[in-house]
C-alpha cells in the first residue's frame, strides 16, 4: 500500500461511514470473493466524492465490470471478509492486469477525443467537487488513441455522465474530436 493510500480494512460499512463523515474523495477498492453471480476472485470498486458514493461496481477476473450497489459489497464484506479495502486519494480507473491481453476492437469512423489544453480544476469557480472530479476522471482517460465508446466503457461513471463530461470539456476547449 502506498503512503497516500488509506487502509480501510476494518470493515467496509464502518469505513464508508468514516469517509462520509470526513468527506473523503478517492477510489476505494479491494480484492473480494464469494460475490453472488460472479465466479472466483474479483475486485470491488467504489468512487467517493465528498464521502458520497458516485459509482460502485465489481470487476471480474476477465476485466468485465458489473454495476452493483454498496449494499451488496457491504454484505459480502461483512459475511466473507473483512477484505483489505484501500482508499486511493486521486481516483483513477483501475489498471488492467498486465498478464491479460484484451484485444482492441476499433469501430470504423468512431470519433476519438484528444486533449489540447491542460485541465486546471482551480479555475472552475462555482463548480462542486463532484463535478470537478467527474471532469477529471474523463479527462484522464483521453489519450488521443481510444474512441469515445472505449472511453465510456473504461469510465467508472455512467455512460451518459461520461458523454456530458466530454461535451463540457469540448465546450471549454480542453479537447478536440478527431473523426
């Protein structure tokens, strides 16, 4: 565990209450097992903004994401854990397992966003921390190579929220769209 990460392995329910009280931001994750409907070990992820859960999902051993709710993760953690939950203060989508090669399936004529200016979140006066975090998550996924559809599939946010963040970044002239 890195020095910036917070150990939250005292139990997910207890840790979530503390994170909400202290309005923590970040990515809470753990390797978990015995999740109903998912075979084998998997990873649970919760994105927190000011202590509130904005997305919650499970990633199976093949790297597929399954949207879930915190209740299921809390129940699995209390019945089969506690698991080693850690909160990373700078949320980012989980890195793919380097041993698994996932083939890219490019879509012909699929638009590709590219950054053209750095995103300065301090300049966004009047924006909530949650809005800034959502913009930052989507901005960090843009590399000038992957398409909008691939960004939506990699984003921990709902596809509609990811699309809206892309529209905002485009209108702010932070990105361009390559066709």
